C-alpha cells in the first residue's frame, strides 16, 4: 500500500491518494469509508493534470538520471564529517558523523533549503526539473558549508 500526496497535485492543491492492489483495497465496500474531500472534482482535475506533466516530461526518468548525477557528485566530496550518501532518484540522504542542524543552517544561508532528520541526516529533495548546472551550484555550496562549520 502506498500513500501519495503533495506531488500528486504538483504542490498546488491538497490532493492525496491510497494506492494498492484490488485484494487489499477490495475489503472496502461503498459506504465503508468516507472522506471530507474525497472525490473532489477540482482536486481530481489538478491531479490528472499533474500526472500528465510527469508522464509527458518524463520526470521519473529525469529523476533517475539527475539523481544518479547528484549522488555521484556528493559521494565525490571527500570530507571527514560525511558518514554516508545514499538515495534513489532525487530523494537523497546525506548522513554526517555529527549533528546535521548546523550544516542545514549554513546551507540555508548559502541558498539551499534542506531538512535535517534523525539528528545526523540531511534530506535533499530537489524539484524534478532541477538542472545539472543547478546541481553543480548546490554541490559547490555543500562543500563550502562543510568546510566552514
């Protein structure tokens, strides 16, 4: 079972969905489960438009390609504070040997928004339309931030 949200509407309208097999979702019969905004026509139209953009612009393929590029660039940073870099597509985890918050704050000063999680991990989730030049720009700032904290 997968629960999806934000990207389903391109971030413009609150839309979410539960995806699964008929065997799992088939346990619900009409009237068993309800939702305040379930089946909202505007939300559904926005979701369909966002899904069409994802398909037409091949954003899944782009995520795989640029995620690999970003991961390679991050893994090439040789810094003693880095414990591990991992990811899939453009969902990237950057684990440090120390608390991540100071680096997150320094990156914010340098124009990069990211999220610290589990104290030592930074989560990078760039947009699917990011370019190689923007990734290079970010990696330069990540190196600069690592060297300044």
